[in-house]
C-alpha cells in the first residue's frame, strides 16, 4: 500500500502536525547524501524518484516505536536518517517515510565519576565533548569530524576508528536501545 493521507494523519497524531511534512520541496531535501556535490545521487536524473513521501521528526523512543507501527499497519517502507552523511541516509525508492531524529538531541546523563554518558541519536561529538569538558572529561572525536552523531558513529561502522565493529572504539559503547522493524524495543547492556 502506498503512503496515504490516513497514514499522514496518524503520524501527525503521534508527533504533532508541525513535526511531519509531505511537502515535495522539504521531502526532496531528504533524497540526497549531504557530503556529496549538490544533486549527486538524487537518482531522479536516472529516472528513479528518490524523494520520500513524508518526513517525520520524533522526539522520543516511544514516538519512533509508534511511527514504525504506523508504517507497518499501512504497509509503507521507512528509513531512519541522521545527519545525512552516509549512503544509507536516504530512501531506496519512492514512497518511503524518512524518520529524522533531529529532535532527539539530548544528553540524558553525563556521569563524571563513572565516566559515561547516556545520549540520544542526534547528539554530536562536539556537544558531548563540550559537556564532558565541564566535568574535566574528554571523549574521542572521529576523523569524520565533531559534527557527526556519537551513536551513529559508534553503532554503524565508526567512521574512522570509533567502532564496535572494528574493535578500536568498542569499549566506548556500553549499552544501547534499538527499535526493531516491528516497533518493539530491544535493549543491550547494563
């Protein structure tokens, strides 16, 4: 089933109408990788429209779960997106829902004594480093730059050596929550 106005209304009920858009211009901006030259990989030139049908910006884990359950109920594809600095950051075809976590940008906890932080997906290394320095701590910043997401960098492939996959930064990711494709929450770690 294609994305519909009923699905749009259901998403608006979850996150508020101001945090959902199906505007073609706004959605087009989510159809490319940000670090590539303008227009590159939009694929529209190749005859394939990569513009998502909708973009939604949740502010909590519970909202993401509800969004995924709506996508499953109305049978349309979805893809999460961070800052858009990777090829996986844009839709694989037309009709996708893009979940943009830019409103999930809080440092939940920064424990100076035990030296750990609990962060949401859109917290950057720059933001975490700023708060860590206030407590006399530091955190490694990847060569990708301080503007990248802490969680995306550690959990994906750790662009430039901060990764659980490569093992170099594995000790930095102590626990995480993942929302599965059915909307259920999986926790790992303490």
